[in-house]
C-alpha cells in the first residue's frame, strides 16, 4: 500500500498530545521489531496511550503535540506507524532530533511551532500549508513554523526519500552548497 | 586548509569534524550550517536493518557504496525469540550475502564496534539512537533512521547540521559506590530529557582522565536520554593506551579549540554525587539510592549497551560474591558482547553470578527492549541498568522501571529493594 504524497494544503481535525511523547509510546519495541509492513505497524500507533487508537483515528487527522515529540529510539517505525494510521501531519512545540529527520525521510509533514499547544484543542479543525510552512488554527490565526532548509521542504513535498530517489536517481542533499539553516 | 581548521582555536569538536570532512576541508562550517559529509562506517541492527533493506530495495539501488564499511548487527532479539523475529533475521542474512557487507550476531552493536572497528575522528552513522556511544573515543557518531541508512548505503554520504555544543566540566573524585552511570543520570536529571536535543556534548575537565573507556562509553551512550546528537570525549592518554593495548591503530585526533563557543556550560563536582536512581518511569525525578524505601523489586536487570561491559560485570561480581539474591527477586545479567561474555566465563565471574542465584545470559540487548530474557508482567517492579525507563519499554505498560548503575542494581538484588551499594564495596 502506498499513500498519496502530501498535498500543499492539509486540513484536518487534531489529536492533542502532551510533552515528551517518546517512540516507545508511539510504537512499542515488541510490535515494531516483529514486522516490516507499515500497515501492520499502524495497528500499534500510539499504543502506549491507547491500544485502540488505530480504530479511532480517521484518515486526514492531524497531531498537535508538546515539546520533544518522538524522543528516544531511532525507530523510523514511529513516524511510519503514525503516517499509515492515516495521520496527515504532526505539528509540535519541538521534535526529538531523529524523529524529525525520519519524518522528512518518510514524507510525514512535521512542523515545529513553539506555543502551538496553547492555541489548539482536541478535535479542532486546523490547516497546514506546506508551501509557506505555516499552521492556521480554528479561529483563522496563522502561526509560522520554524524555518526548514528548502531541500528538506522539497523532500517532504515529494513524499520522502523513496519517492524522491525513484524520480531523481539522487538524494536531495547531493550537490548542496553549505547554507545557514 | 584542513590543518588550519584542526588548529583553529575558535571551533568546537563538531565544527572541526564537519568542516574537515565536508568538501575536502575547503571551508569552515559553523554552528547552524548544513553540510554533507561522507560516512566512514554505517551500522544497522535487527530492528532497524530490515526496514532499511526494504527501503533500499524500493529505491531500486542495486549495490551498496562500500560493503566493507557497512555493518549489520543482530543484537536486539538474539537469538530470535519467535518466528516473526526469526524471519526478519533471515531477511538481514540474505541481504548480507547479496551485498557482501559485514554481519555480527550476538554482540550489541555499539560494544562490538567499540571493541573492534570504530576509531577516533571517524564518522559513524548508526540506525540506533545509542550510536553516540562511540563519542567515547572521539568519533563523530550519531543515530539516524532506516530510510536515511538506506541512503547512506546507496551513496556513502548524508546531510548534517552543525550542532550547538554544550561543555560539561568534570572535577573532583567519585566516592565509593558511585560510578560513571551516576554521572550521566545526574546530568540528565539536571538538563531534562530534551536538554541536549540536537546538541553536541563535550565532556571536559580534570576528572576526565580518571574515567576509563568503559566509563566514557557508558556516559556517551546514555547521553542519548537527553536527546543529544553527539557526546564526545576527546582523545587523551587513556584513549591512546586503550588502542595500544588492543593493538589497534587510532585514526586521527580532533580537539575543540580552547576559545570555542558553547551554548551552555555545566560544572559537576564528582565528589558531591551519590548513587543515582531514575524512576519509576521517565516522568520521575532523579534521586539518590538511599532515599528509597523497601518497596519490593520483582526483577533486577544488569546489562545493555549502557552498562553491560566487563568493568560493569566486575563490580557486580565483587558485590554478589558470597551472597545470595533475595528470594522473590530475579536477577538477570546479560553481557554486552561475546568478548565480555567469554571473559566473564574464563575468569570465574560467571560462577559467582550463578552461585548467587542470578541468571547469566548470552550477549544481547535482552530485557532492555521487552521482547525476551526478562519481560516484565503486569504491575511488576524492576531496577535496571539499561538506558530507558519508558512506559512499556520492558513489557507490561503497568510495570514500573527504575534505572541505576550496575553496583546499585547488584546490591539491590541482594536486598530485594533499592539500596545504596556502598556497604558491599
């Protein structure tokens, strides 16, 4: 099963999560180490908070989370489980380093917006703009995410490394000149 | 130009490595800049490797960039505890055969690379968060995910952002019963779980010379629990002796400049530290072992990439010798590598463990990852030397996990509850 690449504007209802949601909450080791199938991984998305989450989430839902989302393990199965559960993007106050890299690598939009958890409630409808990298809340206020280098935004828009490589036969950072981030 | 960068007084360790490695060392890359650097080594293990193999094949790449530089390590669940894991192990072995890359089964990746392959100045990308352990010998070592690992396998390169650096100045001498693990647990307690996120930790100060490579590896490994990208001990005489004794050639030394800019600086007087315990769970504060009451421990786990080294098992042997594990508490000891396992058997430590009533297992990540060799059941309580006390990490979501040094764990196994190990040493 392959999912559509993210569109430029994503609208959806939000699931709001606290600070320090680690990768073992997102998908425990004992499940992720026993499959290589993203659809199977999705059955354990957010298992540490709610083993039935995958039955409750709707395609196109969004995550809004506190600080340090995705801390801990390097497991790419964490963003993969979230993506294949139907969640279209994650907005967080901050991300743990490896989770953030993995999100770009697999094409799960991840936007860092300090203060966002104070502006959004559970099941609010919000929208995310992948062109100008911003979030618009229910009351129409626009919040810009922290700046991300263009090669990463391009990678995100093309759906991650597999899709990018298949199309270009190269990686988006090849030939990159040193730039301030 | 490279030599000028290495001699520059104003650059951090991370700035120097990235500048020297990127574009053949033509220019300086300062904190915050993005650069592309070649990998000297790439490692994936049995819970990240299968996904990397799948992605590599989906990309349509035929051959890896350099088979000799690629290591696959079956360590997290070794030997396979069930059929599903066994089938993923088969996938790894088939890929190894097809691509001619290196394979190790039954040693923890970080310890295996430290003992045999990783050298100072090397760039190591590992599909495992605790890859930063190799900072202990002055390597640029950091964790990535499976798709980026597939990209490294394909091209031998990856983008990095030059991280901000944090300097930790260690002074004083550890008291009896206090070890490297207590230093890093104390530090994480101080800065919090994201206190080192995206950053490079540089461990400095006069007390560093008293820390063995095993102790440094414990600190660099466990630094991941504050989110760091790198955790560095620069090459010093301790490192040089380590490589000389092992009859291995060191690569090259990189030293941060004395006028380098640090985002934060901390001082820790080791003489003030007590044996530290973190738990239950990661939301709890770090406390001294002596502050705990007599709550019963169902399990004590001594092992993992953080604390399953020979030095750790020696201390555990000293504490357990001539004593019995408390009835009602199970104590599981799991070495970090085959080398540590064999040494413990030939020098009598294994006998001490068995006579005390402990279980002594093969080398693997073991109980740390909640998949075999000591899984926790509903509402059980465990004291562990492994890196993480997350909910559900070692089994049931209702299980409580506390973390400590091997000494505190061993003494607590004898008493059946958390104690300060001082009186056993």
